[in-house]
């Protein structure tokens, strides 16, 4: 990667408790930030934040100071599904989409002073892709090198549950990235394993998944994970049925993922940083 990735404007809804100053909302009190409350000065606080109005209302004539919620740092972690469906090549190569997104998050976390980590799994957690959470420059380059060298061979993503448990108990902002063609029970199990964290599901979708290549003819369909192939007779009536199935799948999946507390981010085709940022700006608004 020659040019730096785009800067992503991710944000957390939960207030963190990290004591280090950053740019995310937190519960930690500090000398500046969002006003929290005023309280009597008893040797704690800063008299430079003297609250004249509160002191004037105090019948005991005590000194009062303003306290603020100090913006804090955040840990950002990508939990990636790297099963064989990562080799899907439609309007965009899915492995390229994952790399572009993950590297942009790594770069953005470093630029914003946050920690970044990467955990991946197919049928098992993939240690060769694991990056422990840390605040360190150049992690996007290391991650790009590892993802480019990786060859998906897993026929499932059951290892995501164990990988999610590896994140530990310290709350983080977790981007769970997958095509989400997973059993509903597995989706629920992963969300349960991530209950201590704030989860942003990211769905790597592609219009080519539900678009037949022609109106008439024969098409060979291959299951990237199961390894089977099927010959399908294409006909004009198939396209609207596939489109309806796509809409039903997106609706049902969106409702299930919303149990994590955040609406999923849909990436249709290639990764678009501007569209990604608009999702978070819309949430903030």
C-alpha cells in the first residue's frame, strides 16, 4: 500500500472509562470536555473551573467547581470472517474489500490515538492473522501484508465464537466483518460472545450474489465453502425471485444483527470510505 488509507470517522455510543484523554465520549472526569456537573471544592477538582453561580446559591457559602467528562481513547478491534467465501469475486473481490476496510480502520485508529487489534477465524481462530490490540504506527501495512498472503481454506466460520472470546473483558468497539451467510444460531452465539463490547456488524454484500448472469441459459453455481457445484437453468422469471429473496434476507439479517444495539453497516461491492463515514455521521445526527 503506497498511499495512506482514508480516514474513517467511526464513533462509539457507549461512554468509555479509559483514563487517557482522546476524542471519544467517556465517563472519566477531567479538566475539560463535556460538562458533567458542579460539586463543592474539597481539595479535589480545579479552582480555575470555579462555578460562581453554584457558589452563590449555596447557603453554606462553599466554593463550587465545574467537573467535565474528559474525552477518552478507545480500543478498536476487527473480528473478521475469513472462511472460503472470502474468495467470492463479484463486482469486487471480497478479500480486497476486507483488506481495504481493515487497513483503513487500523490507520484511522492510529491517527486518532486509539488502540487497534485484528482477530480472524474460519472453522478456528487464525493465529497467523492475529494482531494484539496496541497503539502503534504502521499496523495497516503489516495487516495488508498478512491479508494479501492469506489463502482462505475454511469451510465454515464456527471459530468466530472462540475468536470473539479471545478479545477479553476490556470493552472495545468491535467491527464484526462478514458476508453474514451464516446459520442464525451462529450469529446469535457470536453476538453473545461479544456482549461485553460495543459491536458494529459490517456486512460484505455484493449485488452479483443475487443477480443471474443472463436471462436464458445454463449457469454453473459453485459453493465456495461446501465445495459442491450445481447446474442451473436460467429463465426470465428467476431474476425477480432472486431480488425478492435478497430483500427478505437483508431484512431478516438486519433485524437479527440489530440485537447488538447498532444498525449494521452494509458494504455493497467495493469499499467506499465516504459511504462508510456517512453511516456514522447519520447515526450521530
